[in-house]
């Protein structure tokens, strides 16, 4: 059974098998527990990715007011007047055009992550975009996208057998005409592109088997798209017909292309589409020149307009989700391929740079500022760049793990560097909504060893236990003489509920004792083998 | 960039025919293949024309120099200060006495004009090469903001389309349109702007390799980006109005030029561009350095290969096709025509494994479909003509290829974005739109049917329409299915009865409609088939 399917059950006995040291270890489904604490089930959760194409100038977006003197030296021709900065804290503020995001911050619905980048940052738009979308190291080349790889974990056989009753809708949707490389899976793209959810058009397919040639390869590809388009179009149309936007804050169509896109996203989610990830875009951030007005105030001009659109679009979207009563199901994240240079150029612009802030928003976003203000050299030169505080993959890990409840093996496959150099998740999801790696709520549970079931048994039984925190765990079985006859767990385990099967074939009937040792916690229970 | 990423390609049979001259049969199939890849269409008359030649003769014809394009984009809106029917390319930007700014109208006029040139292309490689260079030296009409510069840029591309690559880079480097697009016009001694210096190397000439150490992209370094930017300091775009006429060009301001020496990295053999002599000529020294690197020729040859043959370049192709083409390019001092001639006359190009494997880009698809359907566009009413051309441009934009406005300086992702490359053109949004557009084009299906050898025979119609429209052959089942769309559930001869009834009374609307709607359904369906997406 696949993970996502089991999460839909509310009967607690359903579990996913994990093979651990030759033993069948299972982690329990978490839907029962989530029902108890009232959090949103993992399979109802949606992620919205907002790509800011071109490289957003982070220093004029999230302004480090405590570095103002150094900023004045480095970028006086584009620097925002400190008095106009929208304060989040005494030392940190937003660009004056981002009033909506300031309001969301105050309401605890906006998290700002400072200094997001990766080791050895790349200054090419195309390479840096590839890195962000594929989730690769700076010096590695991946042909698949990070979100695509994750979706391939959740929906392994896709597109074969899709759509189906469990997943009737596209796994991921790009609002636009080009599917993001971030959705590229190992074999096919896991995403669909949509500009108008109401439009469908009959497409002729084809059924014979094309030859094993390049032409046959491309023909197969086009036919696959034709068939998928046909298969999904009715569901999308139905969702579009059913979903009605409720916010009055959206600008009129065509005024703010990002708001137009997010409006469609809200409509589709409200209409019941089960799609997991949406990608939307706002372009124009490559502000080499005239980033600010060359004649007027520095808080006007190209960048001010862009940030104003970004803020207004997210604000309207959040308002819509709230009015629709689905705001606890959706989190969104902005990203851009890089930030820009500390020192501005003489054309009232900035050249390609490195680290930049990322916004994470939503009712279940853990509002606040993560990380510290960047430190600006007192006399920044053209070669000076901001240093990294968070690896961008930390954010992906957080979203997959804490928002979608991805398992460690899913994380390892989705974030390819994770197995060798695991970047930690960061606290971006509210603890009440965050999941841990075994799909449990992060809300603390006590460590406890349960009575095995069945008991008495022959020859196999199931032993359950919960861990309040992750750590090294030993689960062993002794006979009445105190001699160990089986060691069922002897390794590091994540917090949450666990279940393990013990097969006692070959051992004589009688009483045995099983012991859970986890840090200072120790509990012993008795079980009966009756042959 | 990973060139081999499309999963499953490794198991495909790939051509192992090299660049040796093609010596197989020359027929309608080979002629159509050549025409599909080098022109928009093709038209049946073009196939017939080339079929009668040899491979070499056909390629000679396609590469033959054409006279310079004489048409210019025209004003088609009376709100422009330039009267309707006259060109605005040398006019002042706007009427100083009016608040109306015609820049948007002129941008659309430029776009329409460009589409018109492609629709009315002659039997020549030129227009497809212009589009190739537009993708390569990508600039955006909207971003540049002054279509008079973009017009000159388009003229530059067209003039040099089959000319010398190095010379084209030389002219592009001081082209006002490019200076505006990549901020060369703000690149000065005191405040260098790296934008053009970077893209020149990353995208236009030598290409970016893997980052082998911090800031070293195999072929060049971050320091080389900065050094190159300094070479270009002092150049800017220039416009001067005189009455209603304006001069639109670029100029070199020596006082803004950095006249110190420019040191390049070990990737370029530690070469130096010596400053302080003639600042404007330093560009030649820089290009000599870049073009002395073997990688530069290979980089453009890979792009040509992806444009004309297929996107997957495996090790075999790199060694046996790209490297020798690059040698030809360098051996001919960067003249492009000998390389194209070698490729288009090669056994590799005509190998059945290299046919029908290109996914048509939107312009190839739409301009080709308009031409194949012989869509009639007025040539006397300029306003109507420009509107029709602009409507094609709008359709191409909706399926992601906006001529004049590629998405960014790297051009269209289909030509660089691994692993999907050309497959990026086709998705759940663009494929239905493609079908919708072609459906509307089939309004004279009778004329097309009449061009077949035996239009009274439905099997012949299907056979010959498939040969004309598809680069890939259909199976017997598919043909049977298509025949059935023409005569659903009826014996073949029933079509002959209907057709002959029409021929006997060709002005009778009922009889016309009887065959017309059936043919429309058939051709519309065929152009909506996945097979029609392939070239």
C-alpha cells in the first residue's frame, strides 16, 4: 500500500511496512492522531511555489536597518529611506510597497528566512535557476526536479494507472503554458500546465506502438500528453466550475499577473482539486538598471512595482483562502534564483548576487524571522556578496517533511544530497500543524511500550511503542532466565509511533519479556508464546 | 549542461551515419525531410522542385544568397505620426505635440512584419536561420523598448544569417538593440556593468562549462566576465531627432572607456587585451581571444545540431558530428554556410533515425500550417494584412514562442533546458491550443484534395495527405481509421460517388458542402494528430 493511500484511512491498524535490518518494522498511520488534535490531514495539504524570475534584490526587500550605515556606502543610489521601511522588528523591515506582507507578518502568517543560498553559489540565471529547481549541489547536474522526485515517491507508477480514484487530479499544476523543470520526474513531468481551467479541447491520441527510434520516442511523448490532457480536463473543469473566489482584494484581471495566477489556484483548491503542488511565476526581477526610479524617490520604480504586486497578490490570496475556509490547508513559498550584489551599479541597478531572503506564508506558517540580518561590509566592493545562513534545500526538506509528512526514504530520494549531507528541517510550520518523519504530529507524545498483539501468539506478534523524541533505541526479548533471544531494534529511530513484528518460530513455548530502552527510558512487558 | 538526460534515450537506436555525403536515393521523402527542417512548411510545389535535384543541388539552392530584404515594417494605425503605409524605422519616436506614444503600435508592426517575412519566405534557408540567430542572440522587443533599434537588429540578423559567425558577434556587440537589452549602454569605466560581458561568453560564444573551481566555468572565469565587461565600456545606443526624422545607431565614447589592459584567465591562455591604443577596436582583440578557443566553434555547432537535427547529443555524436562540423567552421574562418552544407548533404542528416524526431516549435508549426493550408492574406490592404500577421504572432505567443520576445537572454528553453528540450513545447496547455489553431485553418480542403493524384479515391487522399503532412509514416490501422473519418461506415466507392457528383456540378453549394465538411474533418483531425507535431 502506498503511503498517501493509507493516510486516508481513519482505522488505526493500517500501517506502512519498512524493511529494517531484515525485520519488518512499521510506522503507524497518523490520521487517527491528527483527528484527535484537529490538524489538517497530510493528504489535504497543498504547497504553492512562487518563483520570482530574474534574481530578486533581497537587500531592498527585507531591509537590515541595523546595517544602514554600511548600506548607505554600498548602495546610496537605490537605498530605501529608513523612515519609510515597514518595520517587522526594530532592526528589520520590509520594502515600503509590501504593506500586505507586513500585515500578514503581524498576524503571524508570514515567516521570513534570511540568507538562503547554497555553497559555491552560481551567478548565471540559467544555472542558478536549474540548481533551485532541480535541488542540486552547485557543481552537480540533475535532470529531474526536486518536487518532481518527491511526487514520484508518493505516486510511484505515475503516469501509468493515473488518474484514479485515489488521485483523480494532476499531481502538480503550473499556472502558465510551460511546466516548471522543478516538476520533472525521472521518466515524465509530474506536472501539468494550465492557463484557463475552463478550456478543454478534444485531442486525437493514437494506440499503436511507435518504433524504438528518436521519432518513436517523441511520438510517444506527444501522445502521452494528449491522453493525460484528455483524462484530467474534466476534473479541472469541474473544480473550476465549483470553486468560487471570495476575496475582493484581487486586482482586476491583467493588472497583477501573479494575483491572476493565485486566484486560479484558490479557485481550483476550493473546487476540490486534489493537486498537491502549484507553481506560479512573476518575472522582471533582473534589475541591472533602473531598479529604482532614476529621477524620483528610491521607493518607486521597477522593483517597487514588482514587490508591490508580490505583496498584494499574496495578501489577496491569503484573504481568499481564509474566506473560503481552506487557509489551514495551504502554505506558500517564494523563491528566486539568487539575490543581487550588495554594491549597486551606476545605472541605479544591481548585478547578480548570492544569498537572499525567502518568504513562507499561510495560516500554518510559523510566523517570524528565521536567521539574522546579513552583515554588510563597511565599504563593500563589486565583488562582495551576502553569505549563506540556510541551505535552500533545508526549506525543501522542511516542506516535504513537516508539511507533507514525507518519510526519510522519500526525503533521501527527493533531496538527492540528503543521504550524504542531510540538511536539517527548520521551524517554518506551526508546531500544531507540523509533521515529523513518520507522519506523526510534532506535538509531543510520551514514550511508551504497548502490550503486544496478539497475545498469547504463535508464532508472530506485533509490538508497538511510541517515542517522544528521536534517539537510539534497543528493543530486545529475553527468556525467563534473562538470556536475550532476539534483538528487534538496535538503532537510531525518529520520534513517533513505531510497530515491529516478532516471529518466534523455533523458540519453545513459554513466557518471554520484551524491553524498550530509549535513552533513560526503560520499560519491560511480558508476552506468551503458545505453540 | 547535461546533454543526455532524457531518460530512455540511452536505449534508443541512434544514427551512426557520419558526415560523409549522403549517397542513398533522392526522392520526395528526402526532399521533404530537408524542407521540413530548413523552411516553414513545406509546400507541395517546393517538394516537387527539390525532388528533381540531387542532395547537393537542393542544398545549393537553399544556401544561395538572396537579395537584401527591401520591405520595412509599416505604420498601420493613423494615431502614429508616421502615415499609414509608410515605415517608421527612421521616424522620430513620437509626435512632440501629441501625448500619444506609438511605441506599442510599432512593436506590433515589427512583429507582424517579421511573421510576414516568414509566411512569404522564398525557397531558402534564410528565414529559419534568422530565427535561429534570434534564439541565439536573444533580445526582447518589450525590454529594449524602442522598436527602431530592434528593427535594425533584425536586419543585422537577416543580412548575416548565412554569413560569418564571428563578424555577426562583432556587430551584435555594438548593436544598439543589444546595448540597450543587456545594459551595455550603462557600462562605463567608473561603473562597469557585467551583463553583456557575461552573456557574450556564457551564451553567445564559448558557452559555460562545469564549474571546476570557484568562479571557473571551465571555459572562462568570473574574472573574465569582469575583464570582458571593461573591454565594452564606452559603447552606448544613440538617437538624435531632426524634424520628423531620427538617426538611430550606437556610438563609442572614448572618455567612458576603461583604457587599462584587460587580463584574461588561464582558461584563455592568460591572454591580454591591450588598452590605451584604440578603445573601440579592443572588441576585435577580445573576439580573437574567444574565437581562438576550439570550444567556441563546438558550442555553436551543438546549437545548430539542436536546431536542425535533434536535441540529444551523445558521445558518439559529439565526436563524429559536432567536432568535425566545428573543424569545418574554424577551417572556413567561421563562415556558417560550409558547415550547413556539410550537415545538410551528410548521410547523418538523412538517416531514417534522424527523421521525424524534431518536435515543431510554435513558429515552425503555425507558419508551416498557414503555408500548407495556403491561408489567403490580403496583400493590398496593408492594415488587414498586418492584422492577419499579428494574429499568427499572437497564437504563437499563446503557445510559448513570441517572435521578438523570447523569455530571456538564453532564448527559448526548448533549445537548452535538459532533459526535455524540444518536448517543452508540448504540454496540456499548448497541445489543445495547437489543435484549435490548425482546425480553423482548414477552410479550403477541396483545393488540397484536388492537388492529390486521385481525389476520388479515399485511400489515395489519406495516403497522399499523410505523406504531405507527416514526417513519420502511419500504420495500416491508422490509415483505415482516417479513411473512416471521411466515409464513416461506408464502402470506399461511396466517396467517389460524392466526389464525382461535386465535380459534375462544382458550383452547387450542397454538393460542395457534402465533400468539403468531410475533408475538413479529415484534414483538421490529421493536423491535430501527435504525428503532425513532428518534423
